[in-house]
C-alpha cells in the first residue's frame, strides 16, 4: 500500500523548468508561438517608424534650402571709365610729326626735338582701348621709385599708327606730366610708368550691378541638360521685353540724338519679382566700368531688381 502511494506521488510531481522554477508559471497556460511574438515586434517597429517619419515631415532636417532671390535696389552714384597702359618717361617733345603713309607704301619716321623742361610719359595703349582715348583726357600714373604715389598728366597726342609686337598691336599715347604735381619728386627719362587714363565720367547717374544683367540672361537661357529645370522666364517674355527695350532706345535717341555717340546705349532686360512671379523688365543701359552699368531708361531710383540667387 505504501508503495502505491509513493508511486502516485511521483506521478503527480510537476516538472521543473530548466532555470530551476518549480513549473508554477506553466499553470497559467502555454507560451505563445514564436511567430506570434515576432508579429508583435513588427507592429511596434512599424509604429515607431511612422512616428519618426512624421517628425521628419513636421521638422525637416537642416540642409540646403531652395535658393531664394537676391534683391538690390537701384542707386545713384558716379561712374568712371579708365584705360590702363604701361609706358616709360622721356624728355618732352615739341613739334611732333607722326608717321604718314607715302605713295610708295612706306612710312616716314617722325621727328621731334627734345625739351628737357617738359617730361612726358609714352604709354602703349592696346588697340581695343585706343578708340576711347582722346586728347585732353586726364591720366594718372605711378613709378616704382615712388611706390604708390600717384602723379597726374594730360594726354597731349595719340599716334595714328600702332606697333605690332608678337601679334599684339598698341598705339603710343603721349601724356604731359603736370610739373606742379611732382612736389620735389625726380622722374628720370626711362622710368617705367603704370598709367591709368580716365576716358569717361558720369556723375550722379542711376546704376545697376553687372551681375543683374548677366543673371537675367542666364535665367532665360534653356539648359542643354534634358533633366535641368526650365528657364525662370519664357522665351515669349524675353521677346516682349527686348522689343519694349528697343522702343525705349528709339524714344531716348529722339530726345537726345548724341546719346548714341557718348553712352553706347544697349537695349536689354533685367528681372523683377512682383506678386511672387518673375517678370522681364525692359531697360536701356549705357556705359559700364565692368562692375556697374549706367541706366539710361526703364528703371527708377529705389526700384528693386534681382541680381542672383541668395546663398544658403
């Protein structure tokens, strides 16, 4: 009888888990299969991913934002055009006779008599600039012996024929040095001079940056890359603006016929932004110093134009 009780107690003993538990946890039921537990993990992961994507949408990460227009107002200022050249000093010359072509096709050598009381600079001006130089233009120059000190003079003569050296044609321009400007300085014949000749000056005129014109033309030119975005303004807008600019030029020439000779007027366009849209604004531009253009017609003081894209 006692043996039967012992065997029954052994058969009723609960199994132990491998970690030493007495198996009571199994009384609550079997653990769910592994694929059900993985599905719960996947659902939690999807919820977290949606939260992260929502955060990126609400608060995008900092990077390169889309470019915005760089604006600038029309201003007034002075415009000075200059021609640069290199030459040498020499004793002044009286009764200069420049070379002239003869019937045989040869040229005679010009004659001059030296005047030691007058000092001249003979500047070699490039053929692309010589048309802008005229007798009476003010010139400023420096020489190495006096560092950055600036001396002044006046153009007194321009050679009618140029010198060709290594396929570079230059024309000798004679500058009479102002003796009152020396102030004790000794400029000797043969010294090398860096000359700047002022060929035009405009005072208190409307000015726009050269970048504004360059940007307008770049923004209206289609790209050769098929994947590139379209131009900022259409070809029809450009044609209308150019036509209106030519009309402005004709009106300007009727009012001032000399403008064609003195200001080299050019009909073109710039870009403006109105009501969130870009428009092509017709203008007539005059002289430029490489940094600014003189505005002859089409724009007014304080008007805002686009000069490029603002950086990040």
